[in-house]
């Protein structure tokens, strides 16, 4: 990759990158080897549970990426205080709070599928606490009051879901994700047919974004679309049918966005 960057006008080949990338790969391989060799002695059942349930574990990691990028802590107490200031409006429940509750309900269901035992409420509370702390400590992040209210609502809904059949919970949650995709992609629906534009440039919208913003959007979209497929399959649908249904649904939303001003 570094050699090819010699022929790319917008890139600079760097021996430092070679050393850092190679060193990082070796460190990662070493950590993996240590964990593999000592997993029985370490007694980390949660790590094994994540390995046995890669789909819900991936959804969890995607959501943490979407909410905590760039993962760089700010060692500034003034920034921490500013990040906590919006908490005054945390109980101003609105549609925005319901919007934030949906992904955390998905996380609760993913954790329940991962842990296999228990309600999933306590692991969800721990994930919510990690995200909350990250919004305070990570550079460029701040508390979103509606998100905190959504976390609390999701804890209640996850507890209620323990009394319902697994497939029914998955189906209801997949419908909630679909409704959220429609709301985020099409509301308010004010079509302008004469402004229709379509170009066969893959990921053009994402490529035009700043790298950090595009990466957050990538994590967010992969979480939502992956959750829709996983929940459909968890509700009893075969994986091919669930993937095709989710893909068709997302494609329909994207096509409709071509008629909306300010959408891509």
C-alpha cells in the first residue's frame, strides 16, 4: 500500500506508517495469541459469549463506534462540565427521545442474545453508562439529553421484552428500526419531482463528507441496516429472505430520497 502511494498524487508514502502499521499488527497478533492461550485461565465468559455471537457483538461495536468516535479522551475538566450542561433537559420527552430509544432496545436484544442468560437489562445499563461517560470524556462529544432519555426508556422496554416471546420482540424491534429509517430518510416528505437526480457513483455522499463524519455515518448506517437484517432473521425469517427484504426496503427509501430536496 505504501509503495502504491508513491504513484498517487494525493498521498505520501511514509516509512513511519510502515513501522507503525507493522508494529500495530504485531501487537494485535500478540494480544490475540495471549488471549487464545490463556482464555481458560482468564475466566472471561463475556469474551467467549461475544465470540459465539458475532452478529449481535458486531452491532454492539458498530454502535459504540458511531457514538464514541474518535475515541480520543479530552483531559480538560472544563470540557467535561460543558458536556454535562445539556443534562437539564433530559426529561423533556419527545419524538427525539423515542428515536434514541430504538437503537438501545436493539442493543438490549443483542446483549440478551449474546449473554444467553438473564434479562439483558444490566448489560444494557453498562453499555449506556459507557456511552454516557464517553460523551463526556471524548473530544468533540457532548451529552444529548434525548439520548439519555432514550437510554432510560430502552431499559424499561428491554425489561418488558423479557416477558414476551423472543421472535415477537425481534419482529417488533425490526418494525421499529424500519420506522426509524423511514423517519430519518423521508420525513418531512415534500417531493419535488423536477429535481430528480441520480448518478451511478457508489458512496458519493459518503466520499464527499469529511473523513470523521463519513466514518461515523458508516458505523451508524451499518448498525441500522445490520440490525434490521439480524432482527428479521431472529424473528424466524431465513437469512437470504431477510437480507433481500431489508435491502429492498432500504433501496426504496434511497430511491424516494431522490425526489426530496436536500437529500442524497
